[in-house]
């Protein structure tokens, strides 16, 4: 994959409120996605997650902030196409949720995205059929999910939004309830 005349860290550097934000780590997930993490501001170990996506016109998007609604809608699309396999994928995400622990500032500063993704090769193979559906491929979703879980467990140790969404998806809750939770963080 070619990043236009820039190193990945330069390509994913941005300004926010006059402050230059340089990524801790960048990964070229595939030829369609580049994902980066940064030091956040919600706490000493906060992770800020951003990505770029190759658009249909061949150009790269602006730097984007992933939200729960994005991956949730993608899972719903996959669910309508391959229900059984998507349910197994949700179970895998639930298993990962149970394994994820909050991180320290030092761990965050040394986080390498390639390490987070590398041990999921078996999982990638098991769920590759889901790559045919939705916007995101399984590789991107697994990395994004792990990072969002790390972010939630680090910043909100008592939080369970990600887990609640997984449960609602698995249980086949109505679309309004699922999307309301993903959008507003309402758990009821």
C-alpha cells in the first residue's frame, strides 16, 4: 500500500486545537485502512484512536475518529448476510473483552499496533468470509475492537458499553435499542 509521499506517522499526524498530535503507533491494516493511536487527554493512559480509509476515488479520507455506531452498523450488516458466523465473531469479541485489562501510561506509550493484531491470524482465517459484507474487514474490526476495549477499560474501569453492545447484538435486540446504545451510550 502506498501512502502519498509520507511516512505513516507523518501521514497520520494532525492538529487539534492548535496542538500537533503525533501518533504513538501506526499500522497499515491493509490497502484500505491505516489506523493510529495517540496520547489522549481523559487520563494518564488514555488512548486516542484515529484512522484513514481509502475512498472509492482512490484518495485517502481525512483522519477519522471511530465511534461505536460505526462498528455496530458494520456488525449488523454482516449479521444480516451471515448470521451464524457473525454470532461466532461476536462471541470472539466477547472473549477478547474478558481478556482485556486496563493499561498504564507506560504500557500505552509502548503500545505497538502490529503486536496487538499479530496474534489474531487464526481468528482472521476463521472469519474471513465476513470480509465480503459491510464496510470494514475482520482485521480492521478486531484491531479497532481491541483498542476501543482498552480505551474503555482504562478510562472507565466500571464501564461496559462495549460489552453491552455485544450482548445486544448477540441477543438480537431490536435495531432501535442497539443503535440508541451505540449512539448515545444509553444502556437501557
